[in-house]
């Protein structure tokens, strides 16, 4: 596999692309979701001032360490507290919902905050199987019918609804809410390409299939009324600090979180530790290092060099960055350093 999946973009030594934020609204050990939401809004305002392009929130369920399960509600909270930054979902897990409900929710958001709302869609449950069953009660969906659900959802946004339709999405109908497909495999990559939609890959937790999925997207891309050429956003974990040692220490919160996930014991975000030695077995360390291959922890220079390497390898049009950092001020500082490394320009 070539490290240039497009085969047609120049890969110079320095590229500048938009950079966005993926916020999992982390719930720290010793806190509640009520403590997380003001921090989410503070980070969004911070990101807006620094010049980040989008601020996305993710739908996860039955996870005590993530507060953004009611994703549309949190999007509205963030959009109300900011002015210019785009706000959206990274993503809404469409099989969990009736398409008309999502059309109405995002139609409402777009009506309230015109020109600022994104709708990123995934087909996984965003939860364990028990929670998935609870979420999908009465919907009888397990993700296989995602293309049909997507078609139905896009139909509700259409300004020319089918004459036979007796149900309309109000608000929603006729509104321009950009739809992205999100994925960690080739399924959504192929679908996004064939429909001419933008595609975001979850390489921040599923890096192995990134390059093959991008190749699938590019090879299947068909120009549409949405895009005349492919548009790819790649997920990256970034923990930045004033020194490499401090960044490595801060990154241990995320490593502990991943360790708990692979052990089947998800929980709240733990404070950093000086060393992961003794917390993981050798095979667990190897598994985590593989999952975190599109991650960087370091000072400004390290972050800049690593992001340029990722851009050269993937030829991504945009990066979306998540930072699971326990201390809120350190998290704000991390995004400041990243903005400096990427030479972002303030939106305000």
C-alpha cells in the first residue's frame, strides 16, 4: 500500500490544513457529568479563539467516563455558548435512532445556529450489546440497514420531498445540514465515496485500517452535489505540553483509559501517573501501542513533526484531534500548543 492513498496530491514538507476538535466530554474520577459540561463549553470557546475549524461531540452510551450520550443536547449547549466555530457530531450512531428524529433534532439546531451545524454519522451502536438493545428497542436495527437509514434521513432534509410522503421533518426539510460519514473500516468508506460525501476515519482508536479505507474511499468516489472531489478528515490523539516529559506523563490518563477498555472495564478518566510500568502486562502494552499509532505526545516541535508526517502519509484534507487529559488547564494548554504548531489563525 502506497503511503499516498490519493496518488494525485503533492506531499511537500509542510502542509497546513484545518484542524478540528473531537470532545468525548470526559468524566474524571471523583467527578460527575455535571462537572464535565462547563469544561466542554470552556474548551469549545478556547478552540474557537485559537482558530480550530469544528467542535464535534461523540455519542457513547453506558460509559461512565463519557458525558455526551445526549449528543444533540450537548451540541446545542456548545453552539449557544460560541459564535463562529462549527459544532456537530462525531458522530451520531444512526442505527440507534429513527431518521426523522435526527432530521428534526439537527434541523432544529441548524435553525437556531444557521451555517454552523455538522451531522457526522456512524453505524456502530456506540455502546455494549446490552445498551444497544435498550437503545434500539422497537427499531430492530443492528447496523446492516445503515445505507437505507441514511437514504431516509437525507430524504427528510430534501427541499423536494416525495409527493407520497405523509411525514415531514419540521424543522429539517429544506435545510442544508452537511452530512459526514464516519468509520473505522471499509464499509462507510465505500458508501461515502459512492455517495460523494465527506469521510472521517477513526484512526485515533482504530488505526490499522486507515490507509486501506482511504484507498477504498478514493477509488469509489463519485462527484455529487455535495462534493466535486474527495474530502477526508483523519482522527488523531494529541497530548501537547511545554516539555516532552510532561506530555508523556499527561498521556498516561488516556493510556489507562484504553487499557480499561481492552480489559472490558471502561470507567472514568484517571489522573496521570509517572509510569505505566506495573499497570499493564507486556501484551497489553503492545496492543495499546498499536491502537495509539496515530497518536502523539510531546512539545510543540514533536507535535508539529508528527502531524506533518501523518499529513504526508494520509494526504488528509483535515485533522480532528482528541485529547483525553485529566487536568482541564493542561488540556486547554495542549490545544494552545497544537494551534501554535499548526499555525492556526483565530476565528474571532
